[in-house]
């Protein structure tokens, strides 16, 4: 996968406005805000698939993530191979622009 990493809410929203992505892998807890705001911004711009990967595994956070438009939600700790499979599955369903590994 080609990956772009940023370190906060404002940086994520900024890069989303400038570049096109096939998927957003997002944490809820960000240094300058939260992933819910980034998810909302991503969904306004395009129907960008979102997977939350976060330590916030409580029911409220999971439900809020799905209500914000998340396509999947993975709580930490996670299994790396499972995460890759989930990413591939979401990309397949969304019609990703590049072939999958």
C-alpha cells in the first residue's frame, strides 16, 4: 500500500482537501482534536471509505464511529494480518483505483 501519514486533525483535514485517497485509516484520539471530525470532513468531500483503528473500544465510540460513516472499526490491540484483510475488504467493496496486493 502507498501510505500518507499525518499527526493530527488539522493536518489530516488539510491533506484530505489536497489529495485523493482510496481509504482513510483513522484514530479517534488525535493531538489537536478527534478522528470523528476528520471522518466527517472526509465524508463531506467524497464517499471516502473510513476504518477507525483506535484504543477507544467502548460501545459508545464504536457506535459513534459507525454513525459518522465508518466502514469498519478495529480496537487496539489488533492483529496486523486481520487489519490488512479488513483494509483489502473495504477497498474491494469501494472499488479502489489500484489493484490490491
